C-alpha cells in the first residue's frame, strides 16, 4: 500500500480530495464566475520540490479554489474549473501551510487538515492575541518533508490582511531547499466570502487567479532580497499598494 511522506495511505488522500472537491465544486461553479490565467504552468513544473506562493484573502476559500485549478490543469483542462478534475485526483502529493489554531476547529478545517494541511504554530499571534515566540523547529521540518514529496501551497504573509510584510521564514525555506517557486495572485475572494471563506457574501463575484511563471531566484542572495522578489511577484509590495 503506497503512502505519502507523512505515512498517509494514498487511497485515503485520493478519497479525501474527491469528497472535499465534490462538496466545494458546486459553490465555485454555480455561485460565482471564475477567471483563471496561466494554469498551464502546473502541467510543466516538476513533480516535487515546488513551492506555490500566493497572497491570501480568506482562510479556506483561496486554497480550496487552488486545489480545483491544480487538479483540473493536471487532468488536461487548464484555466477551467468547470471540468471536475478532482474526481480523477491525479495528483495527491499537494500540501498547504496553515495555522495550527485555524485548522483545529470545525468539521471542514479538520477534513482539510486530513486532506493535506501542514499545520504550523504562528510565532506572532495566538488565540487572537499578538504574541512573540520562538519558531517550533518541527514546523519547517514538516514543510521540507512535504516539499521532498511534492508541492506545497504557502501564504508568505501568514494573514488575510493585504500588503502586510511577508515572513522571512519563507525565504529561508527557499534558500534551504532551492525549490521551484510558482507565484500566484488571487482576487475577488474577499468580496465573495466572509473572512473564513465559508459564508457567501456577494453571489456572482468573479474569482480571479493568475498563475505566473516560476521565479528565477538566486539562492545565494540575502533573505531580504528573496523575500522582496516573492512579495513583488504576488503583488503585495508598496508599488502595488499605490496602484490599488
């Protein structure tokens, strides 16, 4: 019986992708419009050590939408989530980074956790309060394990607040693993859903996702330079704030 890097049987992961996909696919296709660009990239990048970085607008809707886009693209239908690629579930080695406290409450978060969440402890916030604590060394190790097995979706800002400075841990991780970095820019989710991404706010909103070409990164560059390159690619620097 084949298992992933965390010991989970692949048939279980594939089943969870199908169950979760079936529950979320109608919402994105019947309640909203989707505008996707560049998802062909997911057909071209390698199978492992790929880090997908993106801005963040809701806790769950963003990453769920990305899963649909990725599965449809790999199934041969890029930029089209009307095609239910999740039923084929051709790629099971996809993970995403999420705050431990966010994924511990409610049925949906627990289902997503079983389906591929890499839970980490926030060093700057706990139980809704600002705090400051050391990084748990097990957290980056889990992300590295996931990268060695497949693709990881990460939100470098660690918050749904726009134009917040990215966390340096992402840049350190890239230097360490020399991962292929695929930038993604999303929009519309904040208007369409509540903060958690579970409650509909504005039906008919266009959900946009742009997948850009992998970044050309100098892995010997300073961490700050790599972080700025990432934040610029996901359009969260001051230059884009002025445009907004």
